[in-house]
C-alpha cells in the first residue's frame, strides 16, 4: 500500500509539472505533453483501483484463514486453490459421467472438490459444484454435429481450436466491484444525505441537523444455461474437449451477467442494469427519437456525473463498435473539422478510457427509431456485482436418454446493484447510420 501511494504521488507530481511548465511558458500543452499527461492519468486511475482493492482485502483480512491447506484459502469467488497437479487431474467430463451414473467411485477428486465448496458455502448443490476458476448460447455437443463432429477425428490440431466469436466482457475491465462468497440477502448502508452547516453569531449554537442513511440491497438471482453432450463425444473426442466444456459452461453465464449489468430489465428474476436504474443522468441530444451523437453529447455525459460530485473513481465510457466507428468520423469542431471525437490512445474519448463491446445494445428504441445504441459514462467502481457460491452443475441423463445424450445445466446465483445512481449517465438514443 505504501509503495502504491508513493507511485501515485510521483505520477501526480509529474502531471502537475507538465501543466505548470505550459502555464509558465504561457502556451498550451504540446501533443507529446498531452499524450504523456493522459498516460499518467490512466496510470493514476489504475493505481487508485489497486489501492481500493487492497483496502478491501485488508478489511476482510480478519475473516480469512492463513493456512497451507489449499481448501482453507479463498483466492476468488467460487474458486479453490488447487495445486497444479490437482488442476491437471480435475475433469469436468469425469464429473459429468459420475453424476449421470450416480457413482463417484472413479471421480474422487471431483467429488472432494464439490464437497469442499459445499462445506465452505454452507449449502448443497443440485448436482455438483465446479470451481469457477476454470473458466448465451450453450451449444449442443454431438459427434455428428458441425461442432462436436469435428472433434472426432485423427490429427486434430487441438492447440489451434477455433472458439466461438463471443461478445467481450467489459464490466470487470472497466472497474466494476465484484463481491464474492455472499451468503443470504445483502444490505449495504449508504449515506444518502449529509448534515447541514450553519453560520452562527458568538454565543449561539448551530441548528441541529443529521444525515440520512439508506441501503443498497442485493439478493441472489439465478442465471442458467444448458448444453447437450452426446455419449459418443464423451468417449471418442480426441480434441481438448475438457477445457472447451469447462470454458463454455462458465463463460456463457459470465457474459450474460456482464450484459445485465448494463441492460438488465429488472423484470421477473433479472437484475436491474445501469440503464434501468432510476436517477442516473440522461443525455438525449435534445431529441425524443434517435439522434447521431456528437461532441456535445459526449461532454454532456461527463457533465451529468460531475454536477452530482460523482466524477471520481474508475471513470470511463462504455459503448459498442458501431458508436466507436461513428465517433471516429465526427469532429469536435464542425468549423475546423480536424480533431475526431474518438481519438487513438489510452484515453480516446474526452480524455477518459473507453471500453467497446457488442454487449452494449444497438437495438434500443427511442421514438420511431428501433436501432439506437447506448453510450455510458460513469464511475464503474460503483457498479456492484454480487456472486453467491460456485458454479452449480446439474447433470440430466434422462431427458434425452433414448439417444444416450446427457444434458448439462449450469446455474449461478448473482445480482447487480448500483451504489450511487449519480455515478452514471447514459445516452440511449444514439444513431450510428
């Protein structure tokens, strides 16, 4: 922590020196100075995030057991610290076969890992627990399909296996706060308003005032997906199906959780994402329908957060590739048209980092337009992602028993919450065509 703070102070002093030099010479900063300054700001944000994470670890330190036995450690939500040998020996396919037969005689390690997770979480799985450290659409894996069939062959180049092109997960990269190993419903106290200061004359007492405290609540909501694995694929596959199945089971749920963090509807059992959170800043470009985003809209997103004193922490923009392409062809000044809104470098949008993924919708509706994209700005450390337990894998050998196919269902309990609505602003009617 001390080293991090020293490094942060050094970066701040360097940034101040760059600004002071330009001011002393009565000039604007050069392109090299601007680039160096932006790089320092990104580094400072990263250091601040490291400090915040370390402070959380220190606060929870009393709850952690410092033991040599890997099962006594908690390296990350839903994970066990397994030795390299045990990690290599663990087989999700062996666990699936054991669960399907209700016979764990040949899957002792897998059963032991599941039991250790169950003991730590204080609940039994519906099938078996799989460590999430191994890791939309769940694909049916069969030997005669376009996917599974390609795995049953000779001379397969398993190291060059071509995976599905998936949406990029961006919330953790942007700095969202992940709360792991939760038990029961969660209520986080929040100071919603502060006390009031008063000027008083000599001998007089100020008027009494108190702040108000409310709560940010989270409760487990289950996201699930399933895939079919054929009996022949389990027996014949020569490619590294093991890692493929592990990754597919965990990744598809992680991508969906990432999506609802932005666009969760809050209906039924789906969490409420940032765009559905009451009280976030709204930028529309002055239009009830879709409108092409411009420099003023990007600045307004920042302003909406800043006017509520929330422009601190992991500030960044998040949008999709269509918006990025649009803003690269839009200029900050329509008269001169020299500087594109979206520039190259670590802080490409209005001097802040910007994350891009197709997780951000391009099919939103505004007025008569149904092809609108979203642009978000905010302090992403104020987006909370809660995880309850490990990945629960349920094996169903009965639904397609006539074909010998085993259905594998993966379930994860999770929730999303916004710590301060004022920390975020969104433009939900951006047209890119």
